C-alpha cells in the first residue's frame, strides 16, 4: 500500500499531462517556461526529466504540436502549442475531473473551500 | 496515453482505499453496505470484486480491523472498522488531497464550485 507521499506522487502522475495541456491552452510555451510554471505549484512540480518525455508523448498522441523559434539570447527554442484534439482531450478531462473531485470531497466530508 | 475513461478509472483506483477509510470513519460497516455506499456515487462506484481484495489489503496494512456479528437474516457478517493507524492514514490523505485538488483546480482555471 502506498504511503501518503506515494499517493500524492501517483495522483500527480495521472493528472500532469492534463495540467500541461491546461497551461498550453493559455498560450504557446517552450519547455523551460512549462517547467517554471509547474514548479510554481509545489503540489504539481515536475522536473525536466519528467516533462520532456511527457511532451514527446503528447506530441505523438497529436494533442500538442511544436514549432522552432529564434531566441533573443541563445539557440532556437522549441515551442509547444495545443492542437484541436488536445483541446478536446482537455475539455473531457476537465469534465471528468470536476465529477471525480466532487465525489471524493463528498466521501471525505469536505464541503467547500 | 489513457483516454478519459481510463483517467477516471485510474484516479478512482488511487483514491478508492481512502474513500473506504472515510466511509468507515463514519461508522462500522459490513462489505455489502460499503459496496452500496460507494455505488451511490457514479464517480466512485466499485464492484465487490474490487472492494474485497482492497479490504483485505487494508486489514493486512493494519488500517482496518474486522469483527464477526450475528445477522438478523442470514449467516454472520464480517464488520469492518477503522484502526488508529487507519485514522491517521485518512487524515494524511485528506491533507494531501486538498492541496492536490486545489492545485489542479488552479491550473485548470476552475475557481470554485
């Protein structure tokens, strides 16, 4: 049985790809920006070692597409943006998430925030 | 990559044991009562085939203990109740859950219910 640390990591692992889609829904980003945005929240924090394989998977799935752009300060950067399929996947997840979250809150006896 | 059905099932799998602990925190129950309480919520619904192995695991972990009681209508029933360790595990999960849930809500742009 996983301890609480394990549970938090496990929940994070299952939702991280959708959190990345949600960040990209706000606008195109490059990898380092995504790591920084995710690191801003201790409950979601992801290392580059986790994020880059995840971005590759999202690209193969067709939920994310990439373009190279010049950088003002160094080598070109690979920018990630959401595809139409990615937007649909995010909408489905959002819907499922709210239902699941509310169900867990109800069982846990957590009424509101 | 898991589809949305997969994601919902996956989230459920990781939290189900804590949902069972939360139900037992409200009072001692026997297996059929737990299945019925969980089935009341479509986002959490668990079959007996899922629940009984989970209850055995919780018992081996020492989070749940059992007693046999006479039933008015048939064979004796095995009742499950929370141990002190189980209460602590539930408290830890509740704490982690709120932090995780709020983080996902923030990234998803879901402010309140």
